[in-house]
C-alpha cells in the first residue's frame, strides 16, 4: 500500500469513528489564505498535490480532487488517479459533486474554520436533495491521523516602518473607525492575514513567501483595536509600535472574544472570514453586517510611498533578473544545468542585492514539457536538465521591504521552432495590447481580459488562467480585489494606484510553455479631447524579452515601437546596474528590432 493510499484509508477509518459519511478538505487555513503555513497543508499531506489552490472530497467508496485549469497537468503528475477522481473547476463544483455522489441521508463533515458561510449554504442546499446534511466538526479528522503535523510558526512579528507603509497604523485605524461610523457599526473583525499586517503596519514569517503573522483583530468605532496573536510571537518593540490603543491578547482567546460582542453591531467579510466566525458572532447575540473588509481596497490602492518603493524594488529586481538571464545565456547552451540549479542561481542573484527578505513565491523554473504546467513547482524528482532545442520558462519574484515583485520570461535554449516563435509572438502581442490600452474610469479587469487573448483566440488557442492578479506592498504576491480575468474575480473596477500583473501565456501539453509577465500600475491618463476620466497602465517591470522568439512579421509598427521603447527603458533603468560582459550582453539583448 502506497503512502497516500494508507493516508486515505486512515482518514476513512477516522470518519467511521466520527460517524461521518464523507469529509471536505480545502487548501486554505482559518484565515482563508491562498498560501498557508506547513501546519495547514492538509491537502498536500493527504493527496500529494503541491499546487496553491484545490479541494478534495472523501466518501466511503469514492474520492475526488478539484483543481482549476492552472493545475490540469500537475494534478495528474502528483496525485494517484487510482485513488482520486480528477475534477475541473469551475466546470464542476465541490458542492455539485457532493450532491451527485453522496448517499441518501449521508452526513458530510466539514471544518467550519476552513470554509465560508456561502460555501456552507451552497453545499447544504446541494445535499438537501438527498436528505443528506453538512456537519461541522470540532476537530479536523485529517489532523487526528496526521502524526507528525507541524506546529504553527512561532516566528516573531516585526514592525513595518511608516517610510515604506506611507501611512501610520493609527491613521489606518481611524479611517476604519470612520467607516464603522457611517455604517452605524461598533466593530469590524479582521481575519485576513494581509489585512491585519497592512492595518497595523506589522509583518511576520508564518507563511512561506508571504510576510504575514498568524493573528486576528477586532477594530472598534473609537479607533482602538484588539489584536489576537500567540504571546511568544510578540516582543516589546512591537508592543511599543502598536501603542496604548491596541490591546494584545492570546490568539487562543479570539473565539471567546467574538462571543463577548453580544448586543454589538459587528462587520465581518463573508469572503474572507470563515463560517466559524459568523457562527460565533450570531450565537453570541451580535448583529452581523456582512461587508467587505475595510482594509481590502485601501491596501490595493497604493500610496505614493508604496509606489515609489515598488519602483525601487523593481529596478533592483530587474537588474538581478537581467544578470541571471546573461548567466543563463552562457551556461544553458553548455548543458549540465538543471531546473533546480537554475532556480538556485536566480535566488543567489537576488540575494546579492543585499535587500532580499524572501522569494515572493517558489520559483517556477520549467524547461520543455514542465513549462506546460502554468504553476509547475520544481523539486528533486521533477527537475529536468535544461538542454538545447526547447523553451525555458522562469516565473519568479522577490520580497523586499519596499515592494513585492513577480516577473516571467520565456527563453529559447538553442534555435526555437517556427511554431514556438509564432505562438510566443501571439502571446507577446496580447501582452502589448494590454500594456498599451487606455480605458474609462470604472472599467473592470474582466472587461480587459480579451485584449490579451485576442491573437491567440484568432488562431483557436487560449490559456487556462487569468491574465492578471493584484500584487501587495511587501505582502502577498496575489492580492485582491482587482484581477484581469473573464471567468473568475474580474468584477472589481480598476482604480489608479492598483498594481496588477500582465501575464498572458500559451501551454502545449507535453512540449513547452510560454508566458510573458510584467507588473503594471494603474494610472490616470490625459487624453486630448476626452469627455471622461481615463486610465492606463504604467509598466513597472524591466528585464529583456527574448528577441530570438519574436516573429517580426507578426508585429505591427506600433507593436515594434512599443518593444523598442520598452527595451530602451530596460537599458535606462537596469543598464547602469550592470557592468562588463553583463552590461554588453544587455545592450545586445535590448537592441532595437
């Protein structure tokens, strides 16, 4: 019996003991985080899946794993299809699958600290048709059978200086107090880790690649706040930074604190706060307002200090990436280089800046067929040699005190085929179209998504992920609420000050992957004769794009001009940071088309 077969069998035995006929295992934590600490990696432990989004359902005679299009190939490589049925999201939902496969009168368990109230309602309705019920558990059965489950991180909180934050925590809390006042509410519950980090100008090291701390907070209408964090994680420096208006409590006391809000009007975010929080507030007698976390939008709209810091981080990061691309141009053709070795070298170049705090996500270092998995994660078992004759895709980023970066480049190793050059150019054309667009204030990200896909669509091609996600300021590399995506989460109007990625791609299963990604800043645009406020994108990322992959005959004059202008800016911003052979290589890599 394999390791994962034994774990699935053990979970089914535990469910029998708990008198449950099934259980749902999402990839998240009690803060609805996308990236989670090792202690919350239940899906990976149970199934072997290493992606950053997914869910599993376990029934007595069937089990299924649910992933979106980014992981279609990856899930089949990492998860045993003899144990798990592969299900694609959004075509199939967890709730819908449960409704079809649960036995009549079944009891399906779920952990209320890992699901939203909306999901609970949806799943309950799906089960009702079979007389089945959704049952909250006090103890997660996966935790019971996971013998060496890691403890939550004990890393200490650190302060995030106002020089980088651009605003004091006191000012942010006062804005929240004013927000509560206009809604006649007494308090707001903050459970999203990046919202807490942003609100209190603190950072942590509890989630790999994301500088946040495991905590909860309640902000009150008088601008005071209660912060719930494990006592061993907080030092006198942070206490002094928080000030007398912030009361610090043990994180274990949070649930009781919710119950103590009886008679109060309390706001909580239905998308970011788990069902257990809403249940505790309602049972305790609070009047609950289901409203979006008031940190979400101001966190997404960067202030001048954050924008300035991000530009500095991008210039530094672009130089590190350019040094790496120069090194790669020498080493890759020699042979002997692996995906893991290449990723380690890229990290070393970033560390040489002296300012890298962490990577912003695990580097996607993908050669040939591995590049066809958009969110491929290299390890000792999967690492391929980088050889001539295919494409190397590297998606990477860094966490710096002044900004978070995320950039993808696709490199031809050897001479690319005509198909590779054509499809790369179609992707590049979409990237340029989005970078050049001007749009009215109020436009939603989903309305722009087609600009990046149009040239692929014209050839019957596409990619199964969004075109752009928001990015934090020394916070999460995936930040909401803004996205550029048609099929999921693209409904938020874009506002000046928001930072997003621009990353169309193309993936040929079993052969190669292509992606071109820069970060962009939404900015006001002056358009002569305009009768409404207009916006556009300022490109923030500067590193050369592989000219050998561009089919010049497919580019319009305007697209060539954009490429030449972009590479001129790369030379202007990055060129002074590269000397000697690397500087000469950059001049060549950025030569006009």
